[in-house]
């Protein structure tokens, strides 16, 4: 394998962002075409990586390593394992669908997608995507932070510029500060680990594969696990550091919400796993009870808060908190089922919320409201979106046959293996989720169309439909054939268990 | 043909779902096309299950037509299908009722495409429960069936459908929560979900779990199972969703709901609870019997008190399903005795019979509702002269429901009562009392059914329906076609139950 | 007696001097309206000087030349290159400033100050050092007050002069005390003379404190920062840019050399003191920045905060620490010059420099908006810009030296920084002008600006992505200190 596919994937969006920035501002359609072309290219590559990942061999594959700063042991070290490969695919999918639903239209009467400065929008969005890819494929701690920050700051601009007028400034700043705080806290931890490794082994390296062998003492791990893990977990929306997330979702433009909930939150969970748990396994074991407690609270609390929301986006935002709580719950089990489930849940939830936000965005673009009581009858107007939303809802409820079930089930099994009481408590969320999802689907899609909306609300575009179909297929496909993804994630989980000393 | 022979169950199982996908690609406005296609598609599984029925070797122990495909290997679950006498009769019931329900839905005009698709998906969901011998897959189908049913009630139901559908969904999901957790626990303990393996190991499992003694845990898990299935059966006091759901569902939805979905719960008792928790089942059989008797008695009382025809029939389901659970409870008390087997035979046959008669009753309620747009018993009266054919069919089906000897209901209820009384006499005296009380309930069964017939068919004619635009029209050919197979089976089983009892009995003997 | 190394060690200075004399000679022959072209000449000349120095005057093993006055090593050389680069850019930025662009003497003063800075970076003797500092400062005093017609500029010049003179007097006093205790002014011998314990701690500490006052003034450490915001605001903007970058870097060059080379024996006392100073500087700088509504004052106060971050590297007292200081300065020079350059380009067209005046900038000039994005994100410490890597290195050095608390303070401060930098970007990208007619009010860039700004943006991004070469040079420079 000589083709440096991972760096091509990572740099495709970044290069595309630069190209788009250099295009003249008035060539709006050309900008969109370039965006779609590069998103498609990245998607194809990520699909290719996904299917050519050798599940039997497991471990890190497609490895590329370039010395970047040998003096400090920084290298551009890329590679994917069973945990990150699905996430790379997820990013590709969300990027692709995000471009589709942000397409916009030159006809001012069509209110859909991004109308204002599409050039800058796509450029920032792609910068974000590049950062996300970078985090998922980086095996070097320094580069991981590098890409992590790249993924964070475009969020500010994207939300502040193209977001919902009412809250965008507040939400964008809140989000950026939360995430930045989280990441720098982790950064301190990472630097401490770096020097501790040097003290222990005399090796100066940010390479995580090297750091795995650093032999940190139990006391050290106990002390530093918390900042490292929780710093990242902020981005994963862990309770009680979650409250930037729903605000951010609500304020963000559609494609950014998709990225935010679909991918960025995974970034946090993934980095917390890769850096926190994998490099400080003993610390993880020491503190797993705390994460489990927080996660269990997040699962139930998030679902309950989602239940009482009247804004569609807030509802989805809080349901994300609940679902990401499940990811954290899976991680906190530190056993094979839990980790596998967490990995699958990251993918499943990513696709699901991306779909939710896409459809919510479509509804909002056309009806100019997201308040559930003000909506109704959308099934007649946009049946496609309605079916998509229902499928998303079923995934969200953990309905068997859909990806949510495939993901949640092992998580719960993992929890059973460690602390059965938590499984019982967390399972309450399933019923709450079912209740609000069903109620809201009914209200938004099936009740009478309010008079206010009659006449001027139209169906979604073809591009929107393509995006919905793509996302739905993934969820149903994974739900019916878990074998498509689970063995891969399982291999990744086994690798983590190896570090944890078990299995 | 070879393919079908080796993949018989999976073909039966997935054919409706695939047909549903095909309907998705049919043109949107061709209502008749959707109807006939769906009907045709649902006849295929019926034909195949008849084939299975006749090729089923009753004397062979264990599951037949077994198929196994890897599904969720990471947690040790596979798509493991197989049927024994118990499940095969349920499969037959399902594949029989589905085409009839679809035929009954020909009067649906609104969004036929989505309707038919949901119906076919529903069939797959139900069949999956009966066929799977993998606990996880069982659960998957168990839950998945809810979704189409929810939408059928929610979209094509009557006035109060939103409340009813949500209640149905939340009750069932809430009830299944314990089941979900218990299933997870079993999966964690045994690293597999294969029912046969779990059955063998769990019954004798003694190690503590998470610091809690196995016996305690088993008791909790037992109740988790019981609640999940009891909600579905529904057993008193978990039955409150049922009158709402049945009443609001469209006619065909009620048919399937009463005919098959309730059987899922009872099937769960038989397939999972008795084999997995013999000790707990025995220990708590008294409680179960109590609940069953309560369901019989209160169901009958409640039914009698209704003024809504459909609600009356709905409560009758509570009453009838109570007998199923009574039989099961009796069997749990005295596993292995002849009395237990008789009770079980009765219970299973009662499941089948109730499927036939309840489906028929709901359909007949639907027939008259479509014409009068009311279900209020007070607004009917003396309709027999107007619609003699309908009246005859209604009386016939009601009699089956009432337990008239010569029709199927009598056979199964007699067996249940005989079995549980036998258990009462021979081993557990309290069962005798329960049985006696249940008999009291049976008395009221007669009362409410006769009340229903009287209010609808007899008494002074409500002139409103006799003339003009409200003039009641006779049951039409399509509707008669729906009823004919049901009535034929009702009569056949009533006169000659051996053909089906043979299959059931052999299964019971091998299982318990 | 004389040898090639001797010339090589001060080749850049010689070239700057030649350039200055050349300008002095040709400038009177140019017509008034063509005087602006002196900027091209200065920039080109400095660039040539850089190239020539780079080709012919690279240091080898560290040596002391010119009678112990000058240290010829990578530390000095790298800093010189940075200063001259800043000089090139500043000269370009001078050109289209209507107050100073056509005044030949402004360029001369710039060169004179550069000369001083170059010498500051290489001074190996206290006397030389003092002279170099004064050579740097005096032209800057004048430049700050260059716009005589403008009250604020006059005030800036005067204020800078008064504070500067006071600070350098105090520092001179410190130098003389050192000489008195040690009997030598040679930095490289001081270390031997002032071995740990040879002086009472309080005396040593007091002396170092005196010196620190002078240098603290130069790099604008709290509490010696009072002059900075007023001067930055009042002085011609290119001069502010130069002051806040090159001048500050020169201060750090001295700080590093002085403290690492001359006073390692008293490390315990002064690292703690500097650590505290660093924490205070960052915090005060940032908190004051929060309230600013004028973009120049914002940059001024935030530059105080940046001095605080950089000090973490000094506190670390390690090779990585020194390297991170050098690296930080390199990144900071490019970034802050970029920021000031944009401010200049903007106010040249609009005449405004309140933050709220930047509303709609990204629609008026998308290019300028993007550059502003790069500059401010780099200042905020976001990749892929130089500021991120620089901060990480400084923090890494701090952690290595077990100054984790200081790093935590630094991190809290950079969070505040993110807040106010993003706040500015909010105006640039989010808000619109009152009449929403941005399309009709473009902000054209003249050629010198375009060149300078593009070079700087590329530089900021290169430092932030391909950081290996920059770090190797910084590291080589740092190596010379040990």
C-alpha cells in the first residue's frame, strides 16, 4: 500500500477549502460544484478505506509516517484501526450530505441551504472537515491536537455567521470557549505525559504508539487521567459539561449542526478514548466509576430534558447528550462489549443526528419555525423527509432492526458486566426517548397543517432527498446487518483491551 | 423449489417484508394495485406455512426446518430460525389472518401504499417472534412489530388514535424494558443468545451475579419477563392499553392485534418463561393464576359494562386471554403431570381459537361500523331483519367466543378448565378455587356476548337504519370471503379438534 | 588582529549602516512625491542584507569577537534575521502611510533602530549591551512622536521617552552594581564570578530586579507596561507594529542571553520571580485587553499578554525553554506585524480604528477579512497558524520544568484571549455596516501592503504547519546558551 490514502483524505478538504477561497465570490455555483466534487472524492476514499481495511489483520492500517519535528518527536503519523475507520467513513458521509443539503439556490424565493456567501461557508466547513479527518487518523498526539483545534475554530465562524440570528453570537462563543477550554486542559495533560514518558524511558516522542509503552505509574495515571479524559469529553458532550452543545446545535446552520452532532461530538469521545483511556489505562480503570456515573446521569437526564423541549433542535440537541452519554457509558465499562458498542454507537448516532438535523433544517428553511407546537402536517408536504425522520426516530429509540439497537445493546451488555444497576437506570431513557420521539413525530408530521404554513411551504429538493436516502440506508443497513461494521469495531476494542491488560 | 425447501422459514419470514419494499416502488395512486399485490404477497407465506404444516413431523422432538445464519456475531447472536408444534400453529395463525386482514382492509382508501407496506412489515415482525430460537432475534422482532402497529393505529385509526397509539407504544416498550435488561443479562452470562443453550444453562445457574444471589436475580428477571409478556397478553392489571388500542385501531389492525399480537405475549410465556424459569414459575404460579382469574372475571365484567361495541369485544379479549394464562399457570404448578399437559393443550389451542374468533368479531364490528359510523350499542337495535346474513355470521362467531359446544372456543376452554381443575384436585388445592372463580367469569362471558347480540340484532328496530341514506346494507361478498375461512376453522376445530391438538399435544409432551 | 570572523559577526550591521548611508545620500535627489520609493529601497536593501548575511555570515561554533563585545552565535544570528525581516515588512508598511511614507528620515530612523537591535542580540558585554539598547530606543522615541501635528503621537513620543529613559537609567544602575560585585562586564565571565552563594541572596535579587526593570520595560512586562497602550495608540501604526514586535523580541533576546548565560547561579530566585511576573503579566494584560474598544489598544494590551506567555519559556531555564522563546518570538513577529499591517491598511482607507468600525470588513474586502482571520486566530493560538505551535512549545517547556501551575495560568489566559480575539472577528465576519452597503465601500490594498501582508500570512501559516525548520533554528540558537 503505497498510496497515502489517509493523508489524501485529510488534506482533500483543506486543499478544497483553499481552492474555494481563491475562487471569485460571484461564481457561486462553481463554488458549490467544487465543494461537492471534493466531498464526493473524500467520501469515495473513505468508503474505499472502510472496505479495504483488513478486519482479520486488525491493528493500525494504512500507516503513513513522516518525521515532522524529530527534535521533539513530532511526526505526521497516520493510521486507522477498527475504532477510527468507521468514524472516517462517518465524516465522509456527513461531509457529503452536508454539502448536498447546504446547496442553496440562486432563486431568492427558494429558501433552502446556504444563500449568503457560500464560498466562505464551504471553505470553513471543509477546514472543519479536514480537522476532523485529521483527528481520526492521527497517531501522533501533537498532530491530534493540531487537527483538533483546526476542527474547533471554524465552528465559531460557521455558527456566528450563518447561524440562527437570535442566539448565534452567544452560542458560538459559548461553544468555542467550552471546547477550547476542554482541549487546552487535555493539552496540559498531554504535555505532562510527554515529559513523564521522557523521564521514564528517555524517549522524546508524541507518537501514541510509543506512548502506550511509557509505563506511567498508577499514581500518575490517577492524577492525570481526569484532565485528559474530561478535557476531551467536553466535546463529547459529557454531563455536566454538556450545556454548550444544545445551544450550539440550535444556533448552528443545518450543515454545521450535522457536523457538530454527527462528527464533532464523536471527536471528543474518540479523543477521550484514544488519549485518555488508551494511554492512561490504569487511570481509566481507577476512574471508570466516575465516568459511568456521569454517563448514566447524562443518558437519563438528557432524555428527560429532550422530552420537555418544544424546539425541535433543542430536542435533538438534548437527545444527543443522552446518546453520547451512552457512548461514554460504553467507554466507561472498559470491556469488550461496552467498547464495541460505544464504537458502533458513535457511528450510528452520527448518522442519525446528521439526519435529524438535516430534516429539521429543511423544515425550518421552509416554515421558518422549529417550535413543535407551531408545526404540523409535514408528512403531506414532504413525505420523504417524514419517512427519514421516522427512521431516525426509530434509531434514536434503539428500535431493533436499526443501527441504534445494534449499538446500544452491546453497551448495555457491557454495563451489565460491570455494574448491573447502572444498566437498569440507564434503560429508563429508552422509554422516555420513545415517548418524545413518537409524540414529536406525530405532532410535526401527522397532525393538521397549521393555517399559517399553508401555501408557502414546499417539498424538499432532490439533493435533500439524496442526502436523506444515503443516511437512512446506512442506519437500516447497519441495523439489519451488524456484521458490516461490528467485527471491525470489535477488533479495535480488542486492541484497547490489550492496553487495559485484559481480554 | 430446492431453495424454498431448505430456506422455508426464512422465505416465509422475509417474503412479506420484501413484498413491502416492492410496493414502495409501485405507483402512488394505484390503490387497487397495492391492495391486490399485498393480498397476493400475503398468500404466499400462507401457502408456504401450509406446506410446512403438512411436512411437519409431529413425533420428531426439537425444532424443525431449522436455519441458522450469522447475524450479530460480536455478541453471539445469530438468526436462528426453527419451529416446533407450538410455534408452527402460531405461524399458521399469523399467515392465515394476515391475508384476511388485508382483504378486510380493501375498504381503506387513504394512502393504501403505506398501509399495505406497514401491514406486510407487521407480518414479518410477528412471524419473526414465533420463528426465532435466538433470544436476541426474538427480542428484535418482538420490538420491531410495534412500529407498524403504532403507525397503523396512529394513521388509520379513529378519533382518539393519538392517545391510544402512544399508550400502546409506551406500555409495550416500557413493559419490554425489563425483558431487554434480562435478555442482556443472559447474553452477558452465557456469551450467546441461542435459546437452546441458554435454556439448558440458565435453569441450573447458581453463581451470584454482581454480588446478588442467583436466586434473587432469577426472581427479578422472571418478573421482568412476566411483565413484558403480561403487558402484551394482556394480563390484568396491565391491560389498560388494550381497550384503547383495539377501539381506535382500524378494523384490520384490531384483527391482527387481537388475533396475533396478543398471542405473542402468551407465546412468550410458553417459549421463554416456562423453560427458563421452571422454579420461579412454579413458585409464583399462584400469583399468575390469580392475575389470570382476575383478568377473566374483570374482563368479563368490564366487557359487560361497555356501550361501545368494539370496546366490548376488546375487553372480551382480556377475558379470553385470561384462560390462556390460567392454563399456563396451572401447568407451571404441576409440570410434567397429565393435568398440566391438558391445561397447556387448552391454553395453546385457546390462543389459536381466540385468534380466529377475536379476529372475526373485530371484523364484524368493523363491518357494521363502516356502514353506520357508530359503535354505540345504544344506537343499534333490531338490525337482524335488515341484515340477516350479517346477523347470522355475527351470532355464529359470538357463539364461538362464548364457548358454545361444537365450536372451537368450547374445546379449548374446557381443556384449560379441566387441566387446571385437575391440578387443583391432584396437587395444588388453591387451583381448584381459582378454577371455580374462573368459571364464574365464564358465566359472565355468556352474559356480555348475549348482551352484545341483543343490543345489535334484537330488540326494537332503530328506524334510523331502516330507510333513506342511512339504510343499512348487507354484508358484501368480499367481507363474507373474509369470514368464511374463519368460520370454517371455528367449526372444524369445534367438531374435530384432533388435527390441530395432535400437533400441539406432541409439542407439549416434548416440551414440558 | 582583524579576521574574517570579526567582519562576519557584524556583517548585517555593516550592511544596514551602508544602506542607511546610501539612503541618506540619494534621498535628497529624489523629488518630494517620489520619496515614498525610499521604502522600496529600504525593504529591498534589507532583504539583500539578509540574503548576503545568510549566505556569507552564518555563525559556526560560538565565538566572541571584537574584543569580547560581540558574541557570534546562532542565537544572535537568528534574532538578527527576525529583526531584519520585521524591518523589511515595516518599511513596506511605512510607504503608504501618508504621515511618514514620504519622509526619508523615517526610514533612516528605522534602520538606526534595527542596527541597535541587531547589536542587542549579539552583545556579550554589559557596556555594549547598554549602548545597543540606547541605539535602539532613541530612534524609536523619535518615530513614536513623528507626527508632530498629532497630539496623540506627540504624547506617545514623549511618554515613551520619559518612561524609557527612566527604565534604562535603572537598568544602568543595575549593570553598574553587577560590575561592582563581579569586577567584569563580560557576560560570559559573569557567570563564573557570580557563582551561587558568592552574593547575599537579597543583594543578588535586588540587582537582578533592577536589570529586569529595564528589560521589562522593553518587553512591556506588568508592572512596566504603562507606556505601551498609549504609545501604541498614539504612534504611527507601522511604528507601533515595529515596537510591539521587533523591539519586544530584542528585549527577549537580551533577557534570554543575560539570564541564561550570566546569572544561572541565581536561577532559583530569578526563575521564581519571573514566573510570578509572567503570571501577572499575562493576567493583567488579558484582563485589560478585554475592555478595549480600540483595535490598536487591543493589540497593545494583548501584546503585553504575549510577553507573559513568552516568559514561561524563560522561566523553564532549559534548552527547550530558550528555543520556545525564540520560536514564539518568530511566530509572534510575523503574526503581530500582520495584525498591525491590516489595521494600517484598513485605517489608511477609512481613517478609523475602533473595533466596531470593522463591521462588515469581510464583505468589503474578503481578502483582508481572511488575513485578519489568520492573524487573530494565530494570536489566539489556533492551528494551523504559528501561534498554536509557539504556545504549545512554550507550554511544553513550562511543563518540563515542573512549572505546571504557570502553564495552567497561561492556559486560562489563552482562553480569555480566544474570547476577545474572536470578538473582533465577530465584527469582521458577522456584523454589517449600518447601511449594509459594503459592496460599495471596498478597501483597496496598495502594492506594498499586498506584498507585506501576503508574505506575512504565508509566513504565519508556514510557521504553524511546517514548523520543523523554524524550530531547528530556534533550537540551534538555544543550544548556544548552554
